[in-house]
C-alpha cells in the first residue's frame, strides 16, 4: 500500500459515537444526504469503531411545540403528570441521542435563506432548560460538553456566509448555546450553479475535517 492510500487507524479505540441528522425533504438526489453519508464513510475509514445513530427529522415527523408541551416542559420534572411525561417523550429521546453523541453531523439544505422547518422543529425539541442548557446569574450556559459538530450545508444559489445566509450563523449560534462550541461548517454552496465543483469542494472539506478530528483524538488519547 503506498503512503498516499494508507489509512492510519488508531488501534483499540473506544467507539466514536456519531449522531447523524438529515434534514433534506428530498431523498433521491439530495446533496446533503449524500455528503452527510460521505462524512460517515470517511470516518469509518479512519476509525475502528464508529457507532452511528441516525435521525431523519423529515421522515420522523417531529412535533411542533404546542401549549401542552410548553406547560409540561416548564413543570419541574418531579412534579410532571404521566400525561406530561408522555408529551415530552419524543423530546427526551432526541435529547438523549444528543447527550450520547461524541460527534454530531447535520446534513441540511438552505431553505428560503434559513434552515428547513423540520430541522427547526428538532432544535425546538432539544433546547431544554435543565437538560441541554441552564440559566445562571451570568446568563445561560450550555450543558452539552465535549462534543463537536459538523454542519454540511448546501445552497442552490445563495453564497454561504453572505449576509443573506441565515442558516450557518444561526446553527453555529444555537449549537454553541447548547454547549457545542466546536462547530465546523462544510459547505456545498450554489449547487445549482456549479454542482460538481461544489460537491468536490465539500468532499475535500470532509476529508480535511476527518483528518483533523483524527489528529485531535490521537493527541487526546
Ligand atoms: C423549498 C426550497 C427552498 C430553497 N431555498 C433556497 C434558498 O433560499 N437559497 C438557496 O441558495 N437555495 C435554496 N434552495 C436550494 C437548496 O438549498 C439546494 O437545492 C440544496 O441542494 C438542497 O439540498 P438537498 O440537495 O440535500 O435536497 C431551496 C430549495 C428548496 C426545495
């Protein structure tokens, strides 16, 4: 095997727990689903054991917050009725998936300059005071520690990072709010204009991000 193709795996690694979130309404031809899968494949090449939990926020039909949900959430956990616990069950499950993950990979399109409603529904369900953030005298503090996130974001024509991109900064902010400060953006921008070049650039970013992750894990071992 020549040096270029050689993939250095860290022996006897503990499993890397990855939560992959897909948010495109499309399945066939979805760029973000393809790239998020590509990210996992790249991780698996480098890491002995990758445990992937998949969460499809489109097909899983996440609930929008209603009055019962808000009331249940604001009721102290030890005082909730059985009905209130049932109302929060989906949210509890999504929070647990996040808490259990070392790495979060979010594949999302830009829709109407922001994120898809399905992904916003997921965010509303995982932003839980007392579970994923808490209020302190000095303001809110995120409770999801020692995690890193990769946001694979595709746009059709809007330049990512431009002043009309309301997706990338928002995701970075809200993940940081929950304690995930280490957020890397992998962009497949203006896919309708330059599809192949844009995808290749995204794959290159994925390759570099996974290499960097491996270096960091090795340094921390
Ligand atoms: C409902 C909808 C809204 C969209 N809004 C935007 C937009 O505001 N800006 C943009 O650049 N592209 C927009 N696009 C294009 C998508 O971001 C682009 O096609 C992306 O590749 C979709 O991700 P997917 O391939 O994973 O489905 C929109 C696409 C759809 C279906």
